[in-house]
C-alpha cells in the first residue's frame, strides 16, 4: 500500500474508543477526523487517544467532504447506522459499521444498494471473531478437544464503564 488511509470516526461514544485503538494499531490507517453530535465528546476522544491535528466537528457532512478521509467508521447508535452508512457511501468513502448493522432488513438493503452503487467497500465490526480467546476455543472445538458440546454460555470482561 502506497499510503496510509485516513479514517473518520462518526460517533464518539464508548465503542468509538475501540475503533480508534484498532485504527491506531493498523499501520495502514490513521484517524484524521472525529464527528459527533457533541463537540465535547469528539474532543474528549481525540485527547484520550492522543490524536494530534485531528479534525473534530459536529458536522458529519463537512467531515465527509475532507479529501483525507478514505474510511468512515460508523460508531453511532444503531438507529443512525443506515443513514450514516448511506451518506458515507454516497460520499465515496469505504465504511466500517459497528454492530448491529441496522434496525431493519429494509435499511440493510438500502445500505447494500448504496454501497454497490458507490463501489465502496464495507465491513461489519464483529471484532470478537479475531479475539485470541475465541480463536482458541474455536480451534479446540475443531480439534474435538472438548468432546461433544451440549451447551455453551460465554462472556468476556471489558472496561466499558470507563
């Protein structure tokens, strides 16, 4: 890859901290903008992540017009995912969507159609699929190390309250 891709984080709630960390850990991406309905929230996320020269705004459309934004990471409440993703696709930006994808099949189809029309790439953020704990359990099941499984209940610890 010739250059690092610029990321716009849309929404500054708790889950955005995880998206920001992921993009900071990826050598091919860097966060260039954070958009949120509250400017204080966007500024807080930028400061917490030690992001320098990051554009913070309450104007999503203005952030989408930036030439340095290649990817939009949709971290807003679920009822806003469809409109945020469709708007990003129409702006020609690739999209990472926090789960759930949308609140209805109709919205998911609208999102799919916008992504196809714009010819951008998109992915849903099922981040736990790459968690080492879950990869280990999946491998143990595949190797029949646990025998015939009758029931599984799982949880994981995270610091969501901070």
